[in-house]
C-alpha cells in the first residue's frame, strides 16, 4: 500500500559538538573545499555570508540525482514545490511561504534568477539543470537586493562559463520505466580574447499514469533545451558575456482518483455511475489509471537572451550592466469532466504568452576594505496574456486577459567593519510599480480594463560577529514586499473590477544564525533561527458554486512562519563525505476569519454564515511540512586506475495539506524516500558509469491533490498527482569528460 495512507514517526538527527576520533587524527589534506557564492551580488565565501544560504555544487547535484528544477527539494529542506497540471501553475515555497495561483498577473513569493537574470515568470524555471555550476537557495525575504518577487526568498542558478581549453562534457541516462535523456556541452577558445560554451540536452519520460481510454501513458514530459555563452575579454578589466537559451517541451500531467464515494455520479446524473464514465478505474492509493477522452498536454516554448558587461574601474571598483529579454508560450488542454463518457465531453484549454525585459546597472566597491557597498538601478517590464475557454457542456467560459507591469527600483547595501571582527550591514530599496489589465469576457460580451500604481521601500539591518576565524554569528531584520495584482481568472466581473487589485503582501523577518568550520575544515555546521510575519499574504482558495470549482485570489490577513534550520557537511575520511540538513518550520495562518469553506464542509465542521465561510486562524499553510530532513553520503575509493563510487540520499517530510481551505481529502501523509547509486569512474580517461535505484522502499506519494466534489454530484472524489518516483525505478547514468 502506498504511503498516501502511510504515516511514520520522524527520524531524529543528533549533532554532537565533541570531536570524533577521526576528526582529531586525520590530516589537513582532506578538509572540505571552500564554496564561493554570489548571494549578495558579489563573490564571497559562503561561510562569510551573513544569510541563511544553502548551496549545491554540480557534484552534489549529480550525487543526489538532481536533474531538473523540481529535484532541488531533495537537497534544500526548506524548499517545497507544488506541481500542477501546467508548468505555469506550479509554485515554489521557502519556509512554507509561496504563491499558488491561477491568475496570470500574480507574482511568485520566491524569485528565481539564472546567471544574474531574473526569471520573470516562474514557469521558465521548471527546466533541466544542464551544465549548471551551482544552485544557491537564499531563505527569507530578499526584497532589498532582489526586488518585489523575492518576498520569501531567492533561488540563484549559475551555469558554467566558457573554458580556457577545449573541453567536452557528455552524459546519458536510461531507466527501466522508459525514461531517457542525454546532454552534451562543448567549450573552448575561439581567439585569445573570445571563448564559447554551448550545451544541449534532451529528456523523455512517457509517464507513470495509464489512460485506459486509449492506452496512452501520461503524467510525463519531454524536453529539449539549448544554451550558449560567448565570453569576450577585449581588454584588461572588461568582460562581456552574451547568453542565449531555447527550450521546448510537452508535459502531460494527470491526476488519478485516490478516493471516490460509491454514491458519486458524474454531474449528479443518477445514471452516470463510475463504471460507465470511467470503466476499469479503481480508485485507491495504488491507482495509476485514468479514463479520459481528452488528452492533457502543456506544450511550451521559451527563448531568452542576456548581455552582461563587467568593467573594472580605477581603485578596484566594478561597474556591471545586465540586459535581458525573454519570451515564452504555452498551449494547454485537459479533460475537465475527468471521464471518457461520450455523452458528456467537456474540456478546457487555451494559451499563455509572456514577454519580459530587464535592465540592471550596479556599482560594486572593492571587497577587501573596511567599508564595502553595492549600489544599483533596476528596470523591468512584463506583458502576460492568457486565452482560455471551457465547455461546451458545463462550466462554460471563454475569455482573453492581459496583465502588464513596469517596475523601477533603486537599491543599495553597505557593510562596515567598524571593529576588527564586527560588521554592520544596512540595505535599502525603493521601487515603484505600475500595473495594468484588460479582461475580455467573450462568453458574456463584457470588457474590463484598469490599472494601479504602488510605491514601496524595503530595508535590511544586520550584524555579523566573527568570534574566531572559523565561527561567525549573524543576526538581521529585513522587510519584504510583493506588489499588488488583479485576480484575472474565470468569473472576473464588474464587482471584482470595482474592488480593485489584491493588496500588496508585506513581511517583517527576524533571523539569527551561526556558521562554523570545525576540525580543520573537515566539518561545516550552520544553524539559523527565524521568525517572519506576513501581512495581506496573497493566496488562492477554492469556492464551489453550482457544482463548479472557482479559484479566487485573496489576501489572508496575517501569516506567520518560524523555525530552525540545521545544515552539516563532514569529510569523515579521505573517501567518505556526509551531509545532513534539517528544517523545522511552523508556517501557520494567524488571522483569516472569512476564508472559503472546503467542498462538502458543514456548519458543524465550521462552515457558517451567508455566504458560508470558515475561520482558518491557527491552521498550517498548504504544502508546508513541519519537518523536512535530507541526509546524504558519498564514498569514493581508488582501485587501481579506477574509482569506486557509492552514494545514498534519504529525504523525509511530515504530512502536508495541499489545500488552503484545509480540505481533509487533500492530505499527503508523512513519507521518506531513499535513493542509492553505485558505479565507477576512470579519472584519467574521463568516463564514468553509475547504476541507481530511486525510491528504494517503493513509497508512493503525491505532489498535489484536489477535490472533484462538485463534478461528481457533491460526493467525495479526490484526485492526486503522483510524483515522478511514485514507484521504485532503476537506471544507469553514463558520462564522459575531456
């Protein structure tokens, strides 16, 4: 039985501060390598950055089996990703804070940045991590340096630069459940001052859900991507990087039935029983079958370009300019009646288009003085459009919407080491945003348009105390801001237009932590405690009207997230490395007295009044586990000309509810996943072969859940979206590096 109905007690991790025997006697030559990050828009040793930052290098990503963006949750316990039927609807959360919404103008709470360029619409982030140098996860509000979409944090992705000599990196992967992929990267010099790097990848997975209607496999995806860089150094002190990327793919997300009441009837019709509308489907925790006569798909294409110019001014100042353009299109379709009954064929779909332009200029002072600072200007504009229709039988909708935004900001951060080991940090950002919308309700022949402006300031105050060369304490207070937006979804009408935009979301964050390198840098131990309060938190709930689900964006009054994060890395021996990360996160709604009820909720269960509402004060936020634990081990043993490679990763999380309205039907219980791999490499020849088994204990789990209560005559009908590794699977990875 799959772990959708499985609950286990959480494992306990104990971190002892006494020196183990191996740490007292081992030589210095096996100390951990230093890791450089750009979390504060300048290159710094991660152990000297007074922020809660997790970083995964390319080797760590490979060891943990991280191949695309959604896999990053395996190595960053404060990060959760809620997947959806379309990439544009997936959401990223840090410390329980994220925005899951169907409205096209809604900003994310967690910003994503690729090679110093902000990803303006989060769907572009859900791609492979081909040729990535490192991934940094900055937890907590980062609005001062990174703007309005970083009210809960930032994910900073850096790809490899061109190499000084010709190099080749190629890899291929295949699994026993028919997933295939490969990538190749070529890099080297063109002239003495010009270098290149080009990478291409392809992956294909049919899916782990079977459509009994036509025998097709669903809940899979195929993807092709190409990325290129040109690095030009025409003279000393000048560095110009031109980047371009193209990606296209198709996702076929689908959600089988977990539970269904025997009394459920399609659209409440007594004759339309489950054996008629979805023959062969047996709801349950192991069910991976659906029966749909409209094939789901989300076909996407994206193309982006960037130009980064870095110029070293006199006295070691640096001027940086980053220009970017990105465009993206997604065409989607799904079966909205969720059946293959020929007498009722209802579907929904359309297209989503987005264009974004950004320009950033910043000045960096020298990084080795007692007083250091970064000053910058930012401009960005987005144009998002959505065409949508649903029908032709029930829940009719047909509309076209456009959301625009223009953002202008000035920011700066200064650090002053006013005592030999004490540094004060002050940051400030002022921004102004103009938003606009147009909504054409084609079905009802109604048009609406409008706009609004919003100015805000965010700031950060911090203190860093270097107790010793290897131990640093830090503390900070920071504010966050996410801009106002219009709820452009089905059902937009005059009343919603008159109500104006959803209010901006603001946050106040307190954070204290310690970073330490112990036993001659053989152990790194970091800990952070945080307390973040959000006002007017933007969240989407569900209302069922006339048997149809309607999504509504709203302001939750107050939300609070607090907790503790521990991260440890150890080089136990020359051959063995260990990692551990634990996050305790208490993310709850503090005040939300007028929340929508969940489908089927009664007055006795707290759904009262006219219109009926419930009080969600004290409940956990959706997809926000209280505990997440990531453990990892890597063992490399030289054997002649070869190296034996053994790796293991275990990830555990406590239960979550995927619904803001606390629907008891959409709960994913606690689960743990173990991945193992073994292989060998020849360092001299440059090749490597690894076999792996993912989800060793075959613990199935969901990455999303929803209710089809209204679609089946106001009876229980609960869907779940199975994870890629819902079932145990094995595979092989081959790579070559020259």
